């Protein structure tokens, strides 16, 4: 029998290769490379797909398939092919890294361009798609994660924004991520709070008006605050009247034109679900911003955001401690002086409250909220001193009048800008009455009464 010598030689070569742990190229690999030489990437990809089904450990086949997907800009498939190649063998590690970096840069720049030129939501969506693909290709890129978080933030996808920005901060410890995350939580908290106030505004105002009425409050002030009573009943054998506000669960005993007794059958209370949600979001802000303050102790913006979050979460002890530090560290911050002054006023520390309200006004002469509280501090201090002197038996001591006099310029300025503010008019009447200027006191009391009755 005659043996074909050519076939024998080829067979021998293959045996030699097998014994040295190499393989002859499969028909699929051979075909794929030929198609690549002819620039027919579609047919090459088909052959490579067939190859990896038969031989899932062929690193070269996956690598070549990844190249094709790169050229097609199918970066998700590219990434999968390259990962499979590296899992089989790290022979192409350097080349794969270069391809991944190039694909990442392409999608990242595409996202940046879209975000910078975003004038509508659809453009932001394109930026998000580009950044998400870049993130898929190189998840370790903090620059991309940050931009993806910012794009979601701009689009209003706050949960996603927090996710990516937290990832960025955990890797980079950057101040921008902290600021944006803190702002997301405080914005969410403010939305819940504003919704709560909007839905309960009427009830909250009613509760405020009810609480403002005390024994000795004028009967006319009761009507001004709560409108006409449901019914008015004469109390037999007395000069008293009983004013009923049935929907509010209130009864006032009126004697001599003033309230002599108050009876509540129930307390009005709004649904606080939204308020609790608001405080929860403020507390989330506190948690992340505390990390920011520890990392960036000189950053005034992060510190201010933390202080506002403390106040929003009603964590007043922590807020006050931070404010004590901030008024020293940032002496030109009018809001810090004002907020610290409010805490001090609540504690009846009038002297120091006045100091910080004055500092706020010195920074901004038109800061009316600080001006009002400055005047209130002087008035409350005057009342406190007046009561203290009365208890001590020094009836002739009128030193408390200095505090009332100090309040006048601020009250007069406020009323010149808001001439129909009944509370300020009443306060001016009270101050002038204490100073012995009955004419001025009567003038302001009358104007307040006229506004209440609709004459002014």
C-alpha cells in the first residue's frame, strides 16, 4: 500500500505540537483571521463566536472579538470579551488596558460634552447614558463616577446621584461630593418641610393664634386672631361672657374687655408625617456633613450646611455648639451671628444675644430679621429687669427704661417699612407706655386696633 508522504509529514508536525502543549489553529480561528485580513469583521466575529463556544479558554479569540466590538463601538460586548480573555490568560493584558482606556475616554468625553451643553432633560439623559457606559468600562474611574453623580443630580435622580457621589467620596475623599450629597439631603428635607407647611398652613396658623391668646389678652385681639366666635353667652348674675369657638374646642371667659379664663376641650394637632420625614433627611445630611467637616475643617460652606442641617433636624445642642465655633471662625457670616443670637435669646441671655444681632446688622444693615430680634431682646430684657426690680421692692428704680429706649430706634425703623404690622405696633405701644409717653402709646395702640377692625 502506498502512503502519501506529504500527509504523513503534516500529521507528524501536529503530533509534535500536541506533545509540546500547543494546538493547531482551529478552522474557526483560521477563518476569523482571514476575514480580519479582508476587513470583513462581521464574518470574523461569527467565526470567533463559534470558536469560543467550542473552546471557552481561547484568550486570543476573545481578544480579537473584543477588538471587533471596540471598532463597532459596542463597548459592553467589548468589555465582556476582554474580561473573558483575561480570565483565560493575561497574555493581552496591556493591549486590553489600552483598548478599555480608549473606549472609556470616548464615552467620558461624550458625556462631558452633553452635560456641558445640556439645555433640556433629553440631553442630560444622553450624558447619563454615556457616563454609565464609561462607568461600566472603567468602574474605578472616580472622575467618571463624580460626573455621573452630577448628571443624575441635574436630572433629579437623587438616589442615583447619592450612590455615585458616595462611591466617589469613598475613593477620592473629595469636597465636591460631600457638598452635593449634603445639598441633596437638605433639599429633600426642605421639600418635605415645605409640603408639611403648605398642607397644614391654616391649622398651624390657628394653633399659633390660639397659643398667642393668654389670660389678660384683649377681647378684640381674640376676635382679630380667631375671627368671630361661634356663639357668645352671657353668664348669669355676672358681667362675664363666654365666647365659644366650637371647631377649635375653645371657650374664653371675657370679663372687663379681657380674657379672664381659657378652656380647651381638645388640642389641635397637624399630621406630622412629612415633618418627621424632613427631620430624617436632615439627619442624613448631618451624618455625611460631619464626615466632611472632619475631613475639611476649614471649609466654611460645609460647616454652614452642617449647622443648618442640625437646626432642621432639631438637634439644637449640636447646632449651638457648632455656632459657637463658627462665629469665632467666620466673624463675617451674618447668618451665623443671627442664628447664635436666636439661641441666646431663647436662653434669656439678652446681653450676648444683642451682641450677635448687632454684629449681623453691622454686616448687613438691611437684615430685618436680626433687627426685629435685636429689638425683642431689648424689650424682653426690659421686662425681665422690671420684674426683678419690682420683686426686690425698689419701686423707684427705673433703670430698666434704658432697655426700652434702646429698642425704640429698631422698632421705629421696622414700622416705617411695614406700617401695618400689628405686632410691632402693639410692641411700640407697650414700650412707650413703660416709658411714660402715654400719647405715643395710645397712638400706636389705636392704629393697631384700627387695622384689626378694618378701618385702616
